[in-house]
C-alpha cells in the first residue's frame, strides 16, 4: 500500500488507508493478494483527478467458532478501494470485468482504459475462492469490495505450500499452488511501470512483422505476448505513435484499438490507407462498440477486418492468418502482371495506381542504360527504403529486380518478331552488355536467350 504514496503526492491525491493488526492463524497467497490489491489501487489512481481522494480499508470477519481453539478464527478478509473519479455509468457496471471491455464516452480517450486488469483481478479473486463487486455512480466515484477466505479450512492439503524450514525466523507465505492460475498472463499493473514504446520479438527469419497499437499497457502486453511465437512484434501506445512507426517500419499488418488518446484508430486507419507508402498494409480494428453502424464506420475508413471485444486470442490469430494469406495471393497476382501494359489495365485501388505509375516509368526508360533504382526513386518521389518495402510487399520483387524483369520481358517481346540478334536484344532492352543480358535471362527463364528463341520458333 505504501508504494503508492509517491504517486498520491505527485497528483495531490488524499490517500488514506486503514490496516488492522493481523490475527493469528491467517492463511494467504501473497502473490495473488498483491496482484489483486495492486491492480485495484492502480486503477483507482488512474481515474482519480488531481486533488481527489483514494482510500483503502481492510477488516477481518470471524467465520466460525472452532472447537479445538478458544477464540474466534477469522475466516474472511474484506478490503475496499474507494476513489472520487468520474464513476461508471449504470449500464456499464456489469461489463467492466469483461476482458477487453473499456469504459469510455468518446472514441479518443484522454486516459488509459481498464484493459484486462480488472478481468484478471476477478479471475484471481475467483481462483482464491473469493468474491468481488463494485458500487459506482457517475460523478461520485467507485467502490470496489473484495472478500477473500483466510481460514485453513477453505483450502485443500495439496494447495498449501510447505513451510520454509531452513529459515524459521522469517515470515512464511502459505501460498496456493500456481497451477491454478488462469492461462492468460497475470502481470500486475505496477505503480511506476512504463511500458517500452517498442517490444521487438526475438529475431526470427522471415516471420511477418505486426504492429500492435493499443494505449492500455496490459491489453497491449496480452496481445503481443500471444503473437510473439509466430510473428515479429512492434508496439505503439496511441494513434500518432502508431502512424509514425508504420511509416518507419512498414509492417506486414497493423492491429489497432479504436479508442485511444492523441489519435483514434479510425483516423489512424484512414491515414494509413490514404498514404501511398502504407496503403497496402492490412489493418484490423479492435473495438468494444458492437453495433452495425460502428462496424460500417470501421469498414468505411478502409479497415480490412473488424473484431468486437471481448474476443478469443485464437480468433485474432485466424483473422491475421487470413489477411496475410490474402496479401500473399495478391502479391502473386501482381508479380504475374509484371511486364504487362498497365496503360490498358483498369486500376481501382491506390496500390494498383502505384504499380501502374512505377511500371509506366520503367517502361518509358527501358532503353536507357543509366536508368536505375535511384532514377526510379526520384520519379516516384519516395525514399529508397520506402520504395523498396512498397514494391517488395506488393510484388515480392525489389526495385532493381523489377527493372531487370521488365527489361527481360521486353526482350522476349522483341524476340517474338525474330528480327534482332542477341546483342541487339540486349541493347534494345537496356542491358549494357550481351553477356550480362544472357546471364540474367538464364537465371530468370532457366535457359539462354538462344535456346529460348529456338524453342519459341
């Protein structure tokens, strides 16, 4: 409890607590008790404005008279956490313990939401064989009430940790077995905890890279932690940071919450889909808003998928896999279209407009020996890095490879006329020497230009 004093002082919050003396014969799980209390107190400070109040009160409740002892055995500990924050609307009180549910009155929150902190707190309380409830009114703050058993009779023998016999003078926690923890992560919300702006998973080959944009630290941690085994993960804490990191990293997919400070998920998606550098990146929107109108707004901003909270992490993984497979099929389609006359093709998306522009610029300069990636970059008005990542994402080819393939396909078109020599073919398609042309041709088509011509004839 004392670890919150500095936070109370910095926010000018009146922090009061009543902790009675501990009676004898108390059985408790120190780890779970700390997580439950820390999450509730941290949540109270998060939503209490400067000059407000946060109060903790604890008491012991006798459960029964034990025949083998001459005094009442305390059977229950009750502690309450009270704050003078904005409170919770009546229609949302029943939902605050749902995983991923976020209480907010607008799409752009000025503070972090409750995330999965309260959900996991409730799970821990239930594992502890306790109960938790909340009383709240808008404008009047909230009161969380937790009751936990502390009697030995409430726990089975195999749930009691052995005494530490090597250090008899130290107070020993009688701890419930950790097997009973929920499968999901149960990290507590530390007082001075600051989530790093970027969490990059272990370096791993060609695994797709995913950006998770979420202002709630524990929810961001939950999503990222479950995706790390299969994907490389980077993180952002709000829409503005997400936009900057997407432009800098060009990830394979973006997962974004809707309600965030600085910039909400809808605006982030609109900007990504309207930017030539990032328009190809699939975007999954996460939201607690579940009406058809809300979903339509998400799809109108260009989102590729829309997932309602709460959701199972397995569902998110399937959606991610489906979108990445769709991008791979589209990549193969665009790769097969390299060398076609894009002037005659009907383009409907920003990505197709980009490819049309790039291929037309290359086509116009196929015969120019000096035309290279630098010249293409200048004509496309993009940085070398962004041009590389964009073309690689759309076609699977680098800029230099794209130029080379288009020159080879132009040479094949000339070859069909049967009028030019190998040297003339090389020069006409922009290769500076026939030997280099022959080597590139054989690498791409699997046979020399001469053999290719003979088979064609």
